[in-house]
C-alpha cells in the first residue's frame, strides 16, 4: 500500500483557521457578542488609536482596497467605526473605532485567550508557543499594528 503524502501546510492552516473561528464564535456567544463577521476581523485589530486610512488598513490586513472599503462600510453601519477627515490629506478620511468598536477589543481578547488555553491544554504550552513563534516569523507579523 503506497504511503499517503503529508497534508500541505496551506490545508492545515485553513482547517486550523476554521477551528479557531468556530471556537471563537462559541466563546464570543458566551460573552454576549453575536453576529461578528469577517469584516470585524479584517478591520478592528488593525485600527490604531489615531485612526488609519482604508488604503493602509487594506495593506495591514493584506486584502484588496475594495474589500477593506466594503468591510469599513459594514462597520460604519454597525456603529463600530466612523470615518473622520484625515488631517494630513483633505481628500482622504481616517477610520477610527467608536466606543462600541473599542469595547469589542477586550472581549475578543478574552475569548481568544480562552481558546488559546484550550489549545495549550491539547498541545502543551511549549508547542503552542512554538507554533505562535513560527507563524509570527512566517507572516512577518508586526506587533506595532
């Protein structure tokens, strides 16, 4: 019987992301947060206190500008972000988190911590931290965002 090839890393990352999303949704639901969409994940983690342009958000989140603009529109409609004039460029606007948008960050962090603790229980803390370090290196994550 021929040996089965190892699964490609891309497939494993997609499956891990699906598991993360499912477990995060469950934890957020327990905390009373419902109806979060991909737009939340594409925008909210990348908005600094001073705000940011849609173009810069798209670059940070690694999505097309049109995709980011649509996500921002959804979050504006939901009251989580607002557009303000860019003081450096009158033609542009900056995306800024509202109080409601800011309130989601610690709740999301709490839910993520719960999921990570469950993963650490399964894998062991050392292996989970090795996975985190490898992913940070692989994607060139900038902690300044």
